[in-house]
C-alpha cells in the first residue's frame, strides 16, 4: 500500500520502521488542517481482485518495503 498526500508547505514524516511509526505518521496527516491538506490517495498493489504477488515478486519490485 502506498499513501500519497498533497500538502501545502514543507512537511516531513519520520521513517516508517514499525506499526507505531505508521500510526504516528497517519495521525500527523490526519490532524493537518484542510487549508494545507489538498488530497490523499491510497494505492493498493495489486489493484485487481485476481492479481497476486508472490513473495519473490514483492521483494523484487519493492526492495525497501518494511513489514509493519
């Protein structure tokens, strides 16, 4: 899953290394005012119901992926 956020101004999040980091980052995005947060998009991979990624596919396509 990828989360894209369109934000006005400078904004940085910590590196996501575990579920607590992810929760904190999502809370930061969620608490942002509507005047700064322009859009949020969640992208699921694979997108189609019948699509399947093997563990090898995941490792090859997403080498920086971290299990949270």
